[in-house]
C-alpha cells in the first residue's frame, strides 16, 4: 500500500490545473481567509505549470490582470481616495467653523476626528469595491478557464492536465446522482419525499439519460450534468417550500391560526379602548 | 399498514381535480403527461405541487397511482402512472351535474333564484 503523497510530490493526475490555479489566485487576492498550507505556501498556485499545448482563448496575462491585479490596484486607489477625501472634508469643516489658530491648537483633536470619520469611508469604499469586483469576476474567470479546457484538443496529456473540472462534471452519471439525491431527500418528510420528490426525480433522471445518449462530447455532457444537478437542487427547494406551506399555512394549521386570532381578540380589546380614549 | 381511502365527499370537486379527471378519462397517464395537458389547459402548477395534488387525489380515492418500471441499457427507470378510479368517475359526474343543471336551466330561461313566489 502506497503512502498518500502531498499534491506537490504527486505525479501528473493531481497536478493543479489552470482552473484550480486561477481559482486559488482569485481566492488569494480577494478573500480574507488564507488558503495556504501550514508552511505558508499554496500548492495550487506554486505547483502550477502550464501544460504543453495549453492555449488560452483570452491571453492568460490579461485574465490575471483583470481578475487579480486590476481590482487590487483600483481598490487601493479607492482606499486612499476615501482617506484623503475624508481628511479634506473634515479639515474644510473645521476651518469653516473656527479660527485657524484654534485649528492649529486643536490639531491633535482634528487628526483624531479625521481618522475617526475618514477611515470608515476609505475602508468602506475599499471593501465594497473588492467584494463587488470579486463577485463580478468569478463567473468571468471560470468561463475563461473553461475556455482553456475546451480549446485544448481532447485526449492528449495536456488536455488531461487542464480539464479535470470538466471531466469530473462530464463523468457524472444518473446512477451517481441518484444516490446523493436520495440521501439528500431523506431530510424531507416521508410524505413529500414519496409523493413529490421521487416521481419528479425519476422524470429528471430519465430525461438526463436520454440526453446523455444524444450528446457524447465532453463539454456537452458536463453541461447536461450541471443542468441536471441544478434542476435537482431546484426540485429540492420546491419540495422544501411545499413542506413549509403544508406545515405552517395549510389546512392542518389553519385551525390553529384561527384559534390563535380568536384568542388574541379579547386581549386586544382593552388596548383598543385605551387607544380610543387617548384619541378623545 | 396501508391507509384506507378517504370516502370522497358529496360536494363537487375542486376545479383542478375536475380538470385532471376530465383529462385522464379512462386512460392510464403518467404524471408528466397529465401535467403537460393541464398546462395546455392553462392550469400551470410546479412539478412538486402537481404531484402533491395527485397524491391528495390518490388519498381521497379518486386516482390510483402505480410505478411503471422498465430496463434500458442496464439501468432501471421508473415512472409514476395514474388511473381514475370508479369513485373518481362518480365524483366527476356529480360535479358535472352540479354545474350543468343550472347552466342548462339558465340557457333555457327556466332558471330561478329560489326567492320568487312559487306557484
């Protein structure tokens, strides 16, 4: 039995692909949570090497600059603009409000006030920008990485290095999903599971199998699997919605709500009378 | 222990249940086909809600639900199929009569509100 190898030591199958590299760079640049090992290195970033024959639809430098470098630079610029703007605003307010001599005398207070009010402005501008950019660039980044995978000819060693994500998605079969979905459905009450979830899940599974027969390419199968998973999740949420409706709004609890309202009316009458008396 | 079917009430069926029985007639239909026919009639429901409605009708004894299984490429697929029961047809007739009699009377001009003086 062979000992488990660290991803850095592992041969090709576990070598980070361009997708995991870009994702790790993005997370490293935008998220506060560090994605590093104990030794302070990130294997997804440091062990990445472009596979031979790897072609990017958009040049890799452009993708990196747009998703990682540009937001950092613009974010810092905004941070400093926020600071300086805040300082300037408060300085102007103080000079307007009092004599310049008092301003000089009260310089420490002025600085303190500027820090107190300018820092939140700067930080708020900075973090809002970073968050917005991170959320906006994530799909674009994943699309760019997916375009790399699709542009590499299938079957070659290079393709295997760069397309683990799509391969994993394309290898999803109805049987694999069935197991997960049925385990997931175990959280639903038995009536909803048997009456609503399972029949519809079987329909989706049948559809998925039919389409899988029609479309054989890796990209198409990955897309079908993604759609299938999304539809199962939507179905699951719909079942949860029905469960909530049945439990809290449906006929079994309608009597309870009515009783509660009836019980509350006598309690409310004195308050209503008091309110009327006050209005007079 | 299987639950005893609930006896259908004497009152007319709700509109969707009436529509479902009208669509199915004496045929055995899958849930998907029924839903599509309902949609064509302008009665759209989400998949889960539609199947919940079918399950309620099965509980009320108006429909019979069964799983239809088949083997394809080594995989077993299942489909839920429904059939209207005798009680379902009776409930359908009763509902149709309930609405049809006043309609016919109205069309013939013999309808009355019940408030005017009787001879």
